[in-house]
């Protein structure tokens, strides 16, 4: 971890327990695994993995419609982008 990634990792530390507390669903395991892989990618400064995992987590979260998870995930994205990481494969809407 570096000072550059510390805020994003702190937000992910907040995000992961929220995901674990979500009700069971067929895609919950995939969501948790992908979010944990995102955590590892951020820690490793792996740009492509960050972008890919962010996309997958976002896609899986849209199926859930959980406002708290959505808000904290937006905070994760903000911290990553503030640190200079690209979290989207295209321009933001």
C-alpha cells in the first residue's frame, strides 16, 4: 500500500463488509470474489485489473439496487480516479 492507494483501499475496507452483509443471491459469491480481486489489484497498482474489476463489480451491483453499496462504490471510484487510476474503459457519461 502506498499513500496514493491508501484512500481507495480504506473505502474498499468499508465496501467489502457491506457486500458480505447483502442477502444471498445467485451472484453474491461472484460479487464478493470480484470485489476482493479489486482490492488486490489496487494494492498491486495493476491498472488493467482495476479497470476490469471495477466494470464487473459495477455490473453486478446494478442487479442489486442497494443504495449504500452504490454510494460507497462511487466513493471507491472517486478515490481511485483522484489517485490517477482509470476506472472506465470509456469516458464517463
